[in-house]
C-alpha cells in the first residue's frame, strides 16, 4: 500500500493536482471555521436571514452567469498549450466582455427585484437595503470568472489560494471586531461584502499583470474575429449558463426554497447543516478546478490512459476522505457538534443546542453530497469530452422532478423533507453523468487506437 501511494505521487500530473488543491484547501478551512463562529454569534434566525440575503444576491448573479471560468479553461487551454497566443488573447477578451455585460444586467435585475425578494424570502420588505448593499458584489466581480479561468490555465493556483486566504483572514478580523463591538448582522454582512470585493477585483489585477508575460504584451489587441468555432463556443457558454440556472433552482437555492415555504428559522437550520456538509466537501471541492485543466491537457494530447489513471487516483482519494468523515458524523456527530466538549480544560459547543434540528438534515444530505463528493469529476469530464449539452439535459430533467417534489411536498411535509429531495437529485444526476462520462472516455480511446492501427496498416502498404 505504501509503495502504491508513493507511486501515485511520483506521477507528476497527480502530484500537481494535489499540490494545487492543497493551496485552495488551506484557505477554505478558515472560511469553514469562520462560518461556525458566525452561527454562534447570530443565532438560528438571524443566521438564516444572513443566508437568505447572500444567497439571493449570489443566485441572481448566477442566473446571468455564463461560467466563463469553464469556457476559458475549455477553449484557452489548447491554444495556450500550442503557443497560439493571438487565439488565446482573443478568447480571453471575448470572455471578459461577455461577463462584464452579464454582470451589469444582473445588477439591474437585482435593483428591480430586491423589494420582491425581501418580501417573499425574508418576510420583511424593510430588509431590501441590505440586499442592495450586498448586491454591489455583482459589479465588483465583473470579470472574476474569466480571470480565475486564466489563472488556472497558466497554473497559478497558489495566487488563487492566497487571494482567498487573505480575504478570509480579513473577513474573520472584521467579524471578530463586529462581535466585540456588538454591531450584529449588518456589520457581518459588510464584512462579507468587503471579502467579495477582494475576490472579484484582485484576480483581474493579477491577470492584467501576468498575461503580457505569458501570451504577449498586445494580447488584448487580438481581434475577436480570430476566434475559431464561435458557434461551438457560444453553445458551450449557453449550456453552462443553463447548467448554472438549473443548479440555482435545484441545488444552490435551497435556503431560498426553505425560507419561502417555511421560514428564515428553518433556513437557519438548513444553512447550519450545509456548514457541516461543507466541512466534508472542503478538502475535495478544489480538486474540481484543478483536475479540469489536467483532463483537458490529457484529452488534447490523446493521453487516455493518463486520464483514466488520474480519475482512478482522485476518486480513491475522495472516497477515503468522504467515507471516513461520513462514518465519524454518523457515529459521533450529535455528540461532537451539539454537546459540550472539553478540550484540555476549555469547555465549548461547536453549535448551541438550539441548532440540534439541523442534525437530521446533515445525515440526509450526507448521502447525496457524499456521492457527489466521491465522483466530483463527473460533470467536468463531460465538459472535457465536449458533452456539455448532455450534462445540461441530465441536470435539467433532474431539476424538473426536484422542483415538482419541492413545491408539492415541502409545504406539507416535515422540515427535513427538502434535504431528502435534494439528496436524491444529487445522487441520481451524478451517477448518470459518471456512467456516460466513463463510456465516452472508453469510446474515444478505442477510436484513437483504431485510427492508429489503420495508419500503421496504411504505412505498411505504402512501404
């Protein structure tokens, strides 16, 4: 076993994925512990209100988002690897222009709908001002996705992690200061706003500094007319936008669904459960971003065995972590999370007893998110194989079933029923995408082998 693990880390692709992911994990851990502190600071109801405000603004932005980071990784990787700097520059500029326009539209949409959102999801129209203030993050993130995509293509994961780490530390300091001065919910929301501004602006600045070195000083002058396969790229970006919208209704908008059908109190329970689930996801989530470029490199260079090896290794890693932590939560979760703990004489609760109803939600979500965490590469594999449409169709039909179940059952069922529906949606869609993706890899590999054999036969006949 030890020799096998050593052999894995001698694989430079797997080693690079793990190293790049480690940079991101370090930053995410601070965010998780900060979130736990905020739950204790605000209480269940106010924590639910905070979650609804941030979720509403974030989901409005996602509604208009074309996930430009995925487009950049998908289409810039090949010209960058092949030293086609003009093509890479044109694609980056194209992505930044689209993202800037959609950010403006998203902010205008927020201005129009903020009053309605505060009334429906918060049951309090007077909270429209905090929604609008936090909405500034939409404008400050005008080209954030494009910039992060570029940083991934040029393998600058350390920079992404440092940006995230700095903003998390700053937000933590501001939250602690707000707690000391008893400033409450609005001060914490302001701290979140400052952190989001940093995440939106700094990556763009770094890309503007580094791109002249990597693709030339006049990269921004490359005309968009140079872009090949514009229709394919537009289909891809539209597909990712649809996929993002599907996730908005099916997964990312859970706090809004719960708050609208039940109340912000139950949204607080649900957000608390997601805080714990995120502790499980945190070490694995960065692998989604770091394996995608490596998948693209392997596919561009027809290295199908290397792609399979990478998938096997990261899956073994994610399975070990997810199953191990999941068992701890099942066996000892209630005691560890809600009972008083004694750590070398220091007595404390991770969550106060008032948060105990969230434990059932945690156990239910553990099933769906556990499967999604183990097979985290399912969607990015389809994107790498140019099957973005397939991923979108699977998610879309799953979303329809989930929305119907949510609307019909959640208002009349137990408070944890939404977590059952979400867990089923995640497990079903992830497993289907995984099977299709693996079949696609095997088919592509067989096709390449057949083509090589045909070329060899032709060469023999020519000789």
